[in-house]
C-alpha cells in the first residue's frame, strides 16, 4: 500500500469511526488496518489518532491530514471520471443500490436491457431497504423513494409514485366491498412496518381539499412489501400499495382496486441519487436508460392497472 492509499484508508477510519468497521467493510483483518495507520503516522512523523481499548479520537494533526485526504479523494475521483468520459463506449464497473421493492419491478428490467446493449459494463446491484452510504461504499448510482436528506449528493426526479388500495375478489366476497371510510377502517389490512417507518394509515384529501388520515386496522405487518402482497393474495387482508409494485395481478383478476373514488395522496417520488454532477459515461447512460424505461407521467408500471388514471384522484 502506497502513501496515498494509506491516507485514504485513514480518511475511511475517521468516517466509519473504528478499525473494526473498516476491516469489516473491506473484508480484511483489523490488524492490517492498524498496521497501515501506524505506518502512515511513522511516514508523516505525527500522531493522527489517539487510541484506547474502546475508542479512537482524532488529533489536531489528524484533522489537518483528514482535510487534505478529502481533497485528495475528490481529485482522484474527478480524474477518473474525466478519463472515463473520453471513452467512446462505456466500460468498467457500475455499482447501483436500491430497495428490494424497486429492484424487481423497476430497476432489474433496466439492467437487463442495459447489459445487452453495453456488454463491456459490469453491473453490481446491491439491494437493501436500509439507506447505504453512497460515497463511503463507493456506489455510482442509487434509486430511492423519497426526498434527499444528504445535501452533498445530487438527486434527479424520475417518476411519481401513486398508490392504490387492493384486495382479492375472494376477500371482497367474504368481507364485502367497502363503500365508506368507516367500512374501510373495519377491514383487516396488511401494513408496512420497518425499523424507521410504519405505514399503518391512509392519507387522502376530502371534498374540500383538506388532508385527512385514516388509521388502518392492521391485522398483519411486515417490513417487506412482497410479503404483504402474499398475505393479501391469500385473501386475508387488503393493502395500500405503490403502483410500481403491481405486476399482472389486476389485469389477471387476482387483485381488485377498492375505494377508487378516494383521493389518495401520492407517496414520495422516485429519484436517482449520485455523488457528483459530472457523471461518468456509463453512469449517465444508465440514468438515461432508466428515465426512458420509466417514461413520462404516467410511468410505465401504471399500465398494469387498467383505468388507473381515473382512480384515486
């Protein structure tokens, strides 16, 4: 490992907070990290970190080196992107991350088409419902539902994210079609419940345009929307689903939209997120491919619910 690599390793230690976390991320032994940081301190002739058995703290000199390390990483990234943009054809590795719910229906079809068109680009897809560190984990592109929280990243709007209320014909035959808000609240529902988000409610606009909230009767909660759909398809409940999660279930008659005269609020839109405005060629082409596949409003997946443009508005 050369000096610049050790400086970048030191930066990663300060960002992740411990040798152990860096070792876990890089899949190497913790002792390797410790030895390389010690060698860096020896080369520079200053102590960068104060170590105890339980914690690390950065020294004054360490703060100055960290500031220069950030600048070094930025310069290296910009140099790589500059070179990549001179390629006539995209090549190299493209690292993408998104949630499970987006991956199957929305992102994987784009990847399939892109890989056929640009075979020299290797794609690494990381699927997770927890927010990852795009910069720290070296992702080129992320697809997210919801507004951007990190102002240092760039977010580009891709598509709206409308919702639908769905149940099986068997469920409705047994429980009855809901005609009113009160009817809907009595029906058993499948709800999303993750570590930081629980959607056990329905937001809608009343006839005067004011936003109101219905509390759902959650008979089943899961942190995976596919599991929620499975519960609903069993005929045990109804659910509130993003339109992009519907395949052929409505067209085939397995699911039926209910309470379609309810003016549902859209859920947070779908965005592409990336660390730099100056995108490498392969990243830019993938973003453009995704935008083309999604289509302008209405996005392509809304075709899976016939007549959807006249529902929930």
